[in-house]
C-alpha cells in the first residue's frame, strides 16, 4: 500500500496559478501538449501543471509578434515584404 502512495507522489506535477483573459481567446483556452488535451477557463485564476503554464506563456509572447507581422503584410497591400 505504501509503495502505491510513493509512486503517486512521484507522478504529481507541480502546479501554478494562471489567469488568462478571455479577450482573443473566448470562454476557454484549448490546446494539447504531448498528446494530452487541455481546456482552461478564462477570466479567472486556475491551477495548471507548470509545463502547461510554460506553453501558455510562450504562446502569449508570440501574439504581439504575429500582430506586427499581419499589420506589415496588410500595410504593404498584402504583398510579401522583405
């Protein structure tokens, strides 16, 4: 019985609290990481595994870069620039 408890403790992942605004996301942020699907509610603080929080942080960093790229593209009349 004690071996099962120890193995369960080893597989427990560290979690962190995250807040994801619904703007641009909707009611949920949905995705997959290593074949595991996740659906995180927005506009409230929730606990998620640290590895999922890291993915969210990295993806949120990409948004301003993507917006700038789209603005450049549309500003050039939809022609490839560079």
